[in-house]
C-alpha cells in the first residue's frame, strides 16, 4: 500500500457519483464520497466514524493550502463551507461550498498531498528529484558513481537514477525509479566495453524490443543511455508508450543547470499549492525566486571550485 494515500481512501470502493442535497444546492458527489454514503445504510455503526475522518482530512487540506484556518471538527460547518468557497473561487471551480462536490474533492485532496510532499523536502533539496552529484575522483581507481534527476525526452517529470561502475567487475549498475505516487524501480546491468582516461562505454544490452548503450564522460560529468529499437512488434509499441524512462530512446543524468531549473519549477509549484496569489504577484515572485536561486547556485559552484 502506498503510505502517502490516506487509509480511508482504501476503505471506499469506487462507484458512480450521485446527487446529494446541501444547504445551498443539489451537488453531485465525488465518487469516493458517494461510496462512503452507501455505508450509511449498510454499515450504520462504522459510517459516522468514517465520515468524520474524511471531513477532518478535508479540513486539514483546506488549512494546509491556506484557505483556513479551519478547526478539525469532523463536521462540515460554516467555517469549512466558507473555506471551500475560497478554494473553489481561487481554483476557478463552480462555487458549491461543499468540499465533497465532484468538482472539488479530488483537486483539493490532490493539491494538499502535493503540497505536503514538496513542503517536507530537506532544505536545499526536493523530495521529488533528490540531489545531483557525480563522483569522478575515483575514476583512476576503477570506480565511478553518479546520482540525481534522470531526464528523458517526452517525459514531463524527471525520474531518479543511481549509477555505479566497477572496473574490476567490468560492470555498471543503473537503477532508475520513476517518480509519482510511488517509486517503480528498474535495474539494468551493463558490461563495460572500454574504460579510457576520460570516457567509459558499455557493450550493447539487447532485449526483445531495444538495444541500450551506456556512456559516461568524466570531464563532462555526464551519463547518457542511448536506446534504439530492435523490433516493431505490438508489445514493443506498448512498452514504448509506458511512462517509465526505461523505454525512452535517450535518457541522461540532469546537468547542474537542469537540476537547478527543476528545483525552481517545483518551488513555484509549491508556492502555487500553498497560497493563492494574484497572477501579477505570482509572476513577480517567480522572477525573484529565479534570481535568488541562480545566485545561490553560482555561489555554491564557486565555493566548490
């Protein structure tokens, strides 16, 4: 089970939403909440506790995103309805004042979850992309490693990768993990074909669908995997449509500049998730953040040199 998913989600079976009467209007419920309402008749003892738990989750989300403060009462009271109105207005949703509405509940909970993931990152890092480093000082000793955001063409969000190469074993190990609600690891082994003063290159690794070659450059501190198709079979086409970076033609370890850019992007996402700001102020803050982040990155690299 994904630990980030509230356990009360798991208790509810999905079904079609149905209308419910609120104090303001007839509102279609989110399917998760509609499932909960079914328990009102089938599980009369369990229903009140589960419903209160879901309401507390909603109240936490509204407060977390800056639309509170809302007390955790377990009931949709006037303060919760007013906070819901503010959230709906800020997000351009139909104004229902009902946090269980089909147009509101899913976006509210998903944005609060995203804000939590971003806000709990360690200082100077991101829980979504991790750190970027390249250990090349042990190259002549027969060992090199790298870790960080793993970028592939056509994939919106970067994955994570860790690469280790051992000259005495003539082998490199590449572990990739696609970021989402959970990590989906892919581990590949590459036999080393050449380990020169500056560059390392692997032998081709073939499977039924594609050929992969790993290349590492010590001077550029770059790691690239180039993939070429070996088959046009239907199942290969399905694999290439998969979002995992393992099936994209080219992937590489993010450069420092790319990692900085990703970091700034996620910081802006965090800002948008936690507070509602007028568009002009949001743009001004984005420019300010970019400037501060760039200066910080330059100072960090200068100190390393």
